[in-house]
C-alpha cells in the first residue's frame, strides 16, 4: 500500500469497531477528531489478517454527504451494510444461503428495486398522512407522560418513556396488537442491542461475533414467525394499516417474496422505534442538564422544533452504514478502488467542526442544522417525519405536566456500533 494512504490499526482501529467504544461517548468523539484531523477518509486495517476486511472510515461531513447522495457509485449491496467481523458475515451467509444480509430490506436494496419497494409505504409516512393520526399519537403521549408522573419523582426515563412510547406508535401504525408490543421490544433489543449485555437478555458478558450473530438470527426467525401469521390475517381481512399494505403489495406485478416481505416488516417494526427512542432520551438528557433551557422551552414552545432537531444530530442513533464502491473513485483526496468497503460514520460526520460550530454542545438554536442523522439521498430515512412528530408531541405533553427535571444519577449509553443511544437515564421529576 502506498505510503501516502492514511491508515489506522491497533487500538485506534479497535476503537472504531468496538461496541464498548460507543458507550464511552466523549472518548469516541476524541478518536474521530484525531482521525479526521489527519484525513476525512482513512483506511482501517486489522491486526490479524482475516478478522475483518479492511475498510475506509469516512469521518468528514462533506465526504459522508457526498457518498450518501451518490447511490450509483456507493452501493448497499453486495456486501453487508453494517460492519461485522468475518466470522459473523460467514455465519450470516450460512444462515441465508449466501447473503451477508440477515434481513433483506429497504436498507440493503439498491436501485431500481429499492425505490419500487420504498414507494409501497412512502405515502404512509408523509406529513399529510401523519396529520390524520396526530390525535392518536397525542393520546399515546398523554398515557406515557402519566406513567412517568405516577412512577416519580425519581425514575429511569428510558424503560418508562423513551423505549415504549415510539414502539407503541409504530406498532399502532403497523397494525400489531398492543399485547404483542413487549415481544416486539425484546426482539428489537436483540436485533440492535445484541452487543450490549444489558439489552440482549442473553446473560453473556463476552460474546464472540458468531454468538452475537446467532442471537440476531434467532430474533430474525422469531420476527419472521410472528409476521408470517400477521400476513395471513391481513390478507384474509385487510385493514388500513401498514401491515395490510405490505401483506398485499406487489412489485412489477408480482407479490413480494417471503424474505423481502419479512424484511419489510422487520425494518418498519425495529428501525421505526429504536432510533426515535435514542433521540428522545438524548433530548431529555440535554434538558435535564440545562434547567434554564428547560424553562425557556416550557415558556416558548416554538423552541421545541430546534430541540428535537438538535437532539437527533447530537445523539446520531444510526451510528454508521457500510457502502461498497461500484467503480474506482476519489473521495476526500483518497483513491477508492472498485469493490472497496467504506464505513460512513454519522457520529463523526455530525460532530465535524468544519460543519457544526462547537459540535459537542447541545444548541437548540443551531441554524442551519443540516445533520446527517437521517442519512441523505435515496436512502434517507423513510420515517423521518414520523420521528420528528412523535418527539414534538411527547415533549409538548411532557412540558404541560412537568415543572422541572434534573439528573438523579449517571446516564449510560448502550454498547453498539450500529444503532445506539442511552440505555439508562435516571431523572428526578417535579410535576406542575
């Protein structure tokens, strides 16, 4: 390899891919700052050949934006779109008959199939349609805030509010009965929290890559079993929910095959709430740390939109995606070869000081705030309008009922390289 190619390995490389690093937020941001200061595009090399494939780490905002918008050059297929060690990828291939993707979904598709599948439910998640369910979301928010108040004055915001609230909203939209929501939450935590012993419910403190993948595979199978039954119900008795749309959908005149259909359910059910949960907890943490800001937004609700948007940037719940170069290309001054694997790291991009002044500071008045937490381009998050709406309604409801809030202990982040956020947020609540 040419000497002028910036590379990292050893402790710094491990920090980029170690789930525990993402729980140690300030040190993680320090690592990204150090790497970005040398080059916004850096080659990550393994210490032991074969443990993982070398990849390009992209930490610069402009470069992540460029890759995100160029879906012809930077593909979601044929390699996995989430970083995994080699043994985990091989296990996934064995489970799926050759695909590195345990779940086939909008996240893994490229053009032209991606847009065909996206259009099936896209209208469901647009603002015009979401206005029709605002009252339903507000009722869920009111019940959630009441539960918080009843549990007070000291409680953990994550399991009581930020985890169940968006789950309940998205399950109502999807058409999953309320009594099945605990099962959906457990499966989502296994799917996205498989690297954190407090979230995966496995009882294992130190899991190998294969054990993590087996845990995820088990969650996927349970999801598929559940949604196979739901599909039969929605085909026999279709209603106006998203599950009915998916169950009865056709692409190019053909019904969705079982793998693609199950992947669609899973991505809506799982990604539709875990990310919003993380952003909601992030917003609450910022307000708990800053009583003056809490008082300002309580008095002036027009500030709430800025708090929601900044929380999404500041938290960056989807922490990375992987892309594969479809051709030789240059980005960030580095020559990327066809077939090279790249990690676009949203945490790093959303904390790039070249784009965001004092990026570690939570600034509700930040403008512009063109963060990349929802991605960009064709793969921009399908549920971004729903996420913003859910957070706004919850905090409007909470601000009506709560006079003040402060930390009642140290919050803790989850150990996860992919989707991450707070797993505990101890609060002391003063009600109105």
